[in-house]
């Protein structure tokens, strides 16, 4: 939704950040051909029908060598055992022994530079099996689907409620050389209307939508499947574990990075 807002307001660049308190911040950049107040009014007009959106801060950014600044801001990032998240301009720096995940920073939620995405990738790398079918709920940039296919999954269903996000996923699939035939892009609200069975379900979103869809997860992954949940603060762990138990599921493995917490879960035997 925030990425759509940025596009409607005619920004020339944007970045979505997930904050520790659960809020989401959109950092948007505009040409200096107009006063700041002009762009503030344009942004507020675009957000008129959206709830709980406010401008936190605004100001001018001095001229800088942006090409160099952006490259330095997103260095290659090792994740898990053999994954490396990197922007496409770092392609020549690759070690042939790693699995690269190319993502254009700021394109959508889930660039790989956030702890919650790193948690999901680390757990996925451990539990993925060759030929597995996966579901990526709230796909964002598509990084989890891309990683799953590169790690040997046969197919992925990538779902998001925001149709504009799915366009970014398609671009990132091409960037990574992942055949579009292996990833089905769907616009959908969590697991509503989802009628497939998969070996691994992945969801790197927030606590509320995760707990909302938990009751429907067992029928999707069956008794032998795994679900990977991330996007939660460690302080939210008790709430999620209670909801997990109510859905007849249990923890297979937990992972903490910074303030963030994620879990691989399975249906109780």
C-alpha cells in the first residue's frame, strides 16, 4: 500500500522500513523543482483515504554523489550458510560457492537487509528440500520465493494483497534468472481462497496477520510440512506461541536476530 502511495505522489525513489514498534515508515524522495510544502500536500492528498498515515519529517537533502552513496549503502550481505543478498551492481564481487539473491534495494518490503527477512531466509535454507512446493504469503520483493527456487524447490506460489508488489516480484525473478513458470504470482489476502497443499509455507509479515492466518496453516502444510514465520519482535513471542498452540501447531526451531524473532513450526503429531 505504501509503495502505491509513493508512486501516486510521483516520488523519484522510496524505501519502506518496518519499525520495532510495529509501524511502517515510507521514506520518499522528490525532485527539488517545487517547495517541500508542495510535495507534502501532494503526499497527503494521495493518502486521503488511508487510515493512520501521517508525515513524520520532511527536509532537503544536499547534493551528493548518489551513485556511489547507494552502492556503499547496500553491500553484499551473507545470510545463513551459503546465501548472499546483494544489489545487482555487486554481481562481479560474487564468490562462486555462494547462492546469490539479487534484489533492487527499496523496491518492496523484504530486500534482505532487514533482520526479519534474514531470519526467514536462514530457516528456509535449513528446512527446504529439493523438489519442494512452497507458498510465500505476503511476498513483498519475492526474495523468499527466489531463495526457495534457487535452493531446489520445484515451485512457489507468491501471494500479496498489493498488486503493484507482484510487478516488482516479476522484475526480481528476471533479475535472478528464475523462470517465471516456477513462481505463480497471486493477488490474495493471506490464505483466503488458497486451496493448494505445500511442503513449506513462508510468511515474513507482522504479528496480527500471522496470528489471523494460523488456524488455516495446518491444512496447507499437512502433517509433514513446515511453516516459517517471521516479522515479529522477540517481545511478541508469547502471544504468537499461544496462537500457535491453539492452531494445533508446535515449534520446530526458533531464531532471534537483534530484536526480531522467527520460528519454524509444524503440525502436532
